[in-house]
C-alpha cells in the first residue's frame, strides 16, 4: 500500500519506510549515503528513524 502523504502523524515521521523510495532517497541525501546503504541499515537496525540517525552519525565519524 502506498504511503498517504496527506496524513503525516507522529508515528509516520518516527519511521523510515524501506519500500518508499522517496523516504530512502531523502534520508540518503541528508546523510551522504547511497539508497542501498540506507536499505541495508534498515534491514540491520530496523526502521526507527532515531536509531538510523544515530547509526548514520557514527558512520560519518569514521
């Protein structure tokens, strides 16, 4: 099912949906990553945005 972009609740912003290309692409651009790297991170960590942000910050430091 496609994401309804007209309804954005807190729980929607708290997650990065791997199946939604625009969410993956936006996260990748913001963190200087490739979309494939973001999808791999989601598969490894889960789709919680806070956890993904922390992991992306760790990767940037190395």
